[in-house]
């Protein structure tokens, strides 16, 4: 493939999206570029404050636990309060928690700050995803989610380089930089992004329809059978995706490989995403979402399952490449499928419930992976992830083919409209509301 072809593909990937999307993209990049807390929290707790590794692991798990509550909360606020105020409030709350960690040294204080930070960081995901669905034409939504995910990973890669700065600036300084970057993200949203929540309906049926919309709750969302299936299958995929972040270093250590070897291997994940996400977008554009979800699940299962057969750093890196490609396909496709299945007035709640599946996996998977490695052994862990990946692929192929196929027919011929359509049906629409995040590890 020539350089000119690559340039043309990149140009096509980023063209045609509204200016407001790029401000949201920039806010994501700024936010993740300064995301130092999660990257260096365990080192700060053990090396700087002298806490045990057990306590450090518990604190990181509390971040995931906070996300379990924060994601549905953010979804409800997104639909009731609005996308923009929810984003601004939660960014500022996360910034306050990051700043607090630079000064709080007590165990209870640190645990509380991290728990609240996890809730705030996850609560901001539903309004971001709902805003993208509001402003981007339905046939471009998957591409927009891919680009936003690319920004998240690019920022994460830049933040990871801050390890060298920690040596002379100190962890507390990095946490303050995190707080400042998050505040800057809130400022971008405040200055450049208008509210995109659909306007209240007008007409003789408006009071009845508005009352029906207000009755939507998390339980109502879970009664949506196709979406409930999508959430459960995504939970399975998230469990597989999260397992390597705990099981891979333990497996490599069990084979006598050093911590530096693990660092080089896991860095492949970020390198592949930053370097090839736009290319993957080009190949997956206009493909069936069911096909992509099946493919990504199989890649997750194949990549993690093959870890049991790896015996060198190169082989382990190859397995990371396989499941990373699955990640690049799955995350934007799943987000787009969520947006398409969600009724216009409940996009925040739907994204909040979906985000909760990521948060649950981020809390449960590390515990399960560690227990399996300490018990039956690493080979059992990787066999289990392979089986779960295949199970998820079968579920997508058999349980969601009709629901997403019907949605594809609608997306194939998008018709822009200037405002909310009169029916609250869950078909995707284009809302001209203005110009206006799991990996669980990077949330």
C-alpha cells in the first residue's frame, strides 16, 4: 500500500464530521494526555507512601467499583439534566479528586478519593457517547466512535511517557497536572460545545410523550431484550479483555520473564492502536455490525487463548497484537450499536447501562483472574477466556443478527432531519443539535 493511498484513506476517515465533534475529540485527547493518576497510582501508593501491594490493588479495584455506580448515574443525568452540564460537572469532580490525591495521605482519604474519581470518570462517558450520537449522522457514528477511541488511546500513550517525569517532578505534581488537564477539558466543553439533548416535543401528543419519556429508568432499559443481550455479551467480552492486564504479567513471571519484558509486551497494545486504528476504521467501515462483533469476539478469544502456548516475549507480544485488533474493532462497533438501539430520548441511560458492563468487568475480572492463576493455574485462565470469546461470538451471531440487521437497513439510507422525529422509536436519527470513552483499563 503506497503512502498516497494511506494518506487518502486517512483523509477519508476524518472527513465529513461536524466541527463540534472535533472539539469533543480534542477534549478527550487533552483529558487522557493528562491522565496520570491511574497510570502511576499503584507505584505512588507502594513506593512513595509505603502501602502494601494488597492495599494498592484494593484501591485500584475501588476505582472500578465507583464506575459501576457512576456509569448509570451519568446516563440518567445525561437524559434529564443534559449532555453538556453532565460532562462539565463530572470533569470538574474528577479534577477535584485528582487534586485531592496530591495532598491526602491517609488510607481512608485515598480510598474515598479514588472511589469518587472512578464514579466521576465513568459518569462522563454516557454524555460523551450520547453527544456523538446526537450530532453525527447515523451512517458515520461508528467512524466517530473509532476516532474518539483513537484520541483516548493516543492521550493514554502520551500520559504513559510521564513515568520519566515522575522521577524529578514527583507523583503529586503529576496528579496536579492530571487535575489541570481535566479542568481544561471541562473548559473546552463549556466554551465550544452546545447542548445536543433533543428538544421537548411539541404538539397535541407532547404531554403524553414527555411523560412516557420521563418514566424511562435503568430497569426500563434492561427490559429492552435486544439491548439487554448486547449488554450481557459485552460483559463477556469485557471479562476476556480485562483478563490479560492481570493474568499476562503473572503468566510471564511464571515463565521467568522480567517485569521489563512485560512492560515492552503490553506497550504493543497502545502502539498498535495509535498506529493502526485509522487503518482498521477504513476496513471496517460499512461492514455489518454483527459480523464485526463476532469477529472481534473471536479475536479476543484467539489472542488470549494463545497466551497459554506462548513461551517468549515475542510470542506474548504476538498474542497482544491479536486481541488488540479485536479491541479496535469491538469498542467503536459496540458503542455505535448501543446508540442505534437506544431511543433518542434515552441515549444517556442506554450508554450508562452499557458503560456499567465495562465497569463491572473492570472490578470482577482482576479478582477472578488472580484467583485462577493462584489456583488452577494460568493455562486454565487462558482456556477460559478462549471459551468465553467463542461463546460471545456465537451469541452475537444467533441472538442479535435480526435486531442489528433491521437497524442496518435504516443506517444504509440515512435521512438528515433538522430536529427530533415525532416518534420515539429506537431507530437512529440525525439530530442537528449544534456543532458540539473501556477499555476498562483506560477509563
